[in-house]
């Protein structure tokens, strides 16, 4: 069994969430319950996990599978794939440069 800390200091909590200390103090810390041990504030790991879950539920959109997309969206995507011609612009550009060079030689 892994020995994982139950409480994290402020800097550790910010690192755990992948944000700067300033972002943590400004936006996240007011939403969490602090536990004072001595003079230092600590945050319980489970509270951080719950905060992440709440944030995901509030801000995430449900992902739609390809089958659930509208018929128009599927046709539009398929049309874009069919229209893509790789290298066409380079070929046209090279041909125009070649024709200009040929005209200068004549």
C-alpha cells in the first residue's frame, strides 16, 4: 500500500492541483476548509479531490460520440475529408514559378 499524505500544506496543495500559489489562494482556497496545525494551514486530500470533481461537473460538456452527432455534422465532416488534396497548393505554386521562369528564358 502506498504511503500517501492525508493533509497537504498550501504549496503542496497548489502543486497537487497543478496551479500557481496565487491562483490557489485567489480562486481555490476560499472554497476549501483549512485545518490549522500549529500556525500552518493544511488541506485534506479528499477535499481537493472533491473540489476537482465539482469543478468537472460544473464546467464540462458531455462528449458526443460520432453516432450521436446530427446527420448534417457527419456529412460536413466527411465532405471536408474528401475535399482535402494534399500538396495541391505546392504543385500549383511550383508550376507557376516554372512557367514564369520559362517565359523569361524565351
